[in-house]
């Protein structure tokens, strides 16, 4: 996938047509952009193996591994 280095990860995903970023813990409902300023947890994704990264404020870098996460996410150790 492609995007502009330094733009928020969520902006790059949105431009590519990816609207669902995670699913809620309790009801497994799809979540996407909501506040776009890092105040909520709707855009939490797993980035380079680290869960709960708020991708609406995390800058895009070359070679990142960005994955959706289920609920609260799990740390890959």
C-alpha cells in the first residue's frame, strides 16, 4: 500500500478506501475515524506489533506493518 510519509496512517488508509480500522471489544462492531485528533480509541490498530496505536495521529513511515486489531488488542512478545 502507498501513502505520503509523515501523514497520519488513518488518512492514508482512508484514501485507499479502508474505512474499518478495528472492531469493538464488547459488541464486535466496526470502528473507523471518529475524532481524528487522538482523543478516542476508535482508530486503535496494531502498528509494527504494538497494539492500541491511535493511527489518526501516528505518522506514516516507509516499511510499517499496520494491522487491524480485535477489541483491546494483544501484545506480540
